[in-house]
C-alpha cells in the first residue's frame, strides 16, 4: 500500500513540473503568434530574376 502512495506523490510532482514548464513557456511568449508559422510555407518565395542575354 505504501508503494501506491509513493507513486501517487511522484506522479503529482512530475505533473506539477510539466505544469510549471507550461506556465513558464506561456509567460515567456512561446505561444504569442500561432498563425504565422502555420501559413509561412504557403507564401511564395521571391524568385530571382532571369538574366537577359545581351549580345
């Protein structure tokens, strides 16, 4: 029975660590811009101009 109590305590500590990490990430601005990275690959890149052949 004491093993279950130890596992519950360890589980609560691990979950608290993940919660603290998530709160730190939100406060440091990791989730400020969620739209731009998802659509950035849809924007056309600027293509280099073709060189005109002059004789």
